[in-house]
């Protein structure tokens, strides 16, 4: 049985008091024991979230980090800084980072290397733009993202990796990939991992779907064989909708 995971990516939303108010209500909720929950708030709120959630079985995740250990990189955050505030997991390769901050597969490969060196867990995002979906090159595109950004890791390292498939055309747009499209890509990702590593590795890797997951579509998406949960943007910002998505596994 693979892990079941629901992770909330808050992006550039919620200041400290909004974070406090979400978390104080979220901590009151009764959650299914077999679903791992993760929340990725802004850098400024990571330490607060870590302290607030440490006895509540919710992992606090960073939305990004720099690949270098330290140095003249104004505005950036290192692995060591994250670890020093209790954060041991990081999202890498989100499409907004790739698009607005020019993160390439090569940069991401370096970030992956740094995260693993520091024994951090990684949620590695892949996903195609709409034109690739339309012209039928989406499998090749995702395969390239995986092979150039992630596949330099060792078999052992996979225990620290979660893959998130997030088709760009479905992020924040209200357009969701159909459960069949999601399953087809997740199966492709798992087969690609199997070909380059092993069946054991592929079978154990959690693959999350992200892209306009909402309380009303989560159950059907999560019911697909190769879908192990979701990376949730907009709907993770309200306790009620986030809880409904977490409970969609029941
Ligand atoms: C995301 O940004 O990771 C995401 C999936 O966003 P949304 O759920 O809002 O589409």
C-alpha cells in the first residue's frame, strides 16, 4: 500500500495572522489517520507553522529553496535555513517557479541534489502546457522534465521523493484534467520510473495530482489506481474545502 498524501500549496497567500487563524481552526479538525497532510506556507510563516503543527502530525513544507549552500544570492533561502526552522521538505519545480522565475530542468537537478544532500524530502512537480496537450507531445515533455531534473538520483534516494503531476493548463484555471487523463499520465510516470530504476521503486513512489482539485472532484481523481493524493492550491486556503479534499480518500 502506498502512502496517501494531501499537500496544500499556499503560494504567496496568507500573512502571519491569517496563517495563525487557519492553523488554529485546522488543528481542531478530526482527520483520517491514513492520510498524510502537508502544508506549504510562505517562507515567513514556516517557523510559526512548524511550531504550531508539530504535535498534530502535519508536515510543513517550503515552496522552494536555492541550490547553493550560502552566498551572494539576494532574496534566496537555503536548505540549511529551512532545516534550522524545522522544515525538512520542499516543493521543487512548481510550474510557477519554472515560468516566472526561469527555473530550468538543469537548475532543478541541482536543487534536487542539494535537498537530498541535506536529507530533505522533495515534492517534485512536472506538467505540460496546453499546447503540448493539444499537439500530443505531453508524454515526451513530462519524460524530459523527469529525466533532466530528477532521474540523476539513486534508487535509494527515491524514498525521499514524491512526484506531483500538475498540467499547467489546469492550475488555478478551474479546468481539471479528467480522471482518465490523470490516470493515464500517472501510469506513464510510474512506468517511466520503472524503466529507469526498478519495479520496486516505481511501485513505492507516491504520485500526486494537482490542478484545480476541489471538494467536488477530489474523490473521483483519488480513486484512480496510480493517484496517491493531491497537491492543492486554491482549495487548500480554506479549512472547510481542504478538509473535504482530505476526507475524499474515505
Ligand atoms: C498548485 O498550484 O499546485 C495547484 C494545483 O493550484 P490549484 O489547485 O489552485 O489549481
